[in-house]
C-alpha cells in the first residue's frame, strides 16, 4: 500500500524554521526525513507522507494542521512590553512566549484559570474510543 501524501504549504515550513531558528539539518530524523527532503518540500518539488509531515510538525514545534494553512499565521502580540521604558510593542517573541500569552488570554476569556484556548495537541479521531 502506497503511503498517502500530505499536501502541505511549503511556505509554512520556511516560516516555522525561521520562527524557531533551526536548519534543515536539525529537522532531519534518522531513517525518516533528510535535509534534502526538507529542501524539496520547501521548494514545492515534492510532498511528505502524512507520517513525515506529522514528525516535521513535531520537530518544528507547531501543530500538524498549521502545515496546511494557505498562508503564514499572524502570531503578533498586540500589547505593550511593560518591561521597557517606552512600552514598545513586543517584537520577535519566541514561540514559547506566544503560547504563554495565548494560554493567559484563553484563561481570561473563559473566566477560569482551568480553561485554556490553544492549538490542538491531539490528533482528531473518527469518534469516541477510536
């Protein structure tokens, strides 16, 4: 049986690599993904399998479904950085910082510290118990 291909957006790979500050070589997974494959995916010359795309998303630190977005997500933080004298807006925030902000805003919106709004971290299944 031939593995199904994941029709991902090549630009998302480049965006996530820039966001994380990692190279193609760092994305390589022994016996699964090579730096040359990552380059071909980035260039749009080939497509990864679903298993490779899932591993790629894991290595990039992004949810799997983000690879399928039609354009780069807007992850800007529209809030002042009160740690600075001028209160300049946050620029070049790390993905970890953005997740903390997202979690805090989700908790504030839901009215509870238990409620968190964030990117899905589990795979979608066919239904309960599958």
